[in-house]
C-alpha cells in the first residue's frame, strides 16, 4: 500500500470485519468500535494477523486499538515507514 492511502486500508478492514462477523460493510465506519460489533481480544489477534499479511506490515500486539479508525491510522503509518 502506498503511504497515505487510508481508504484502501479502511475498505480492506471493513471487508474483513464484515465477513468475519457476518455484518453489512456499510455499518462499519472509522468510528466503529470493535466492542460494538462483537470483536473480542481473540478476534483481534486473528484480524491483526490477516491485516499484517494483507499489508505486509507488523502491528505491535501491545497497542490498544479500540476503533476501526485507529487501526486504519496505524496501518497507514506503518505502511509509510515500510515504503
């Protein structure tokens, strides 16, 4: 992913979450909390692994990520560092 291409990260996360939790993608926004869509800590580990593979990055497991937007920002920042 190119540095600063946040929309690609958001769309990828929305698709993963929608498929994982069987919900409509349109219900997921940057403000959506993982708790609000039933994502627990085990789900988060699976999601992070999938995102690391999709974006060729490594996300620190000790980071507290509560919203989709926070995750998008982290992916964007890491992609900028890698690129």
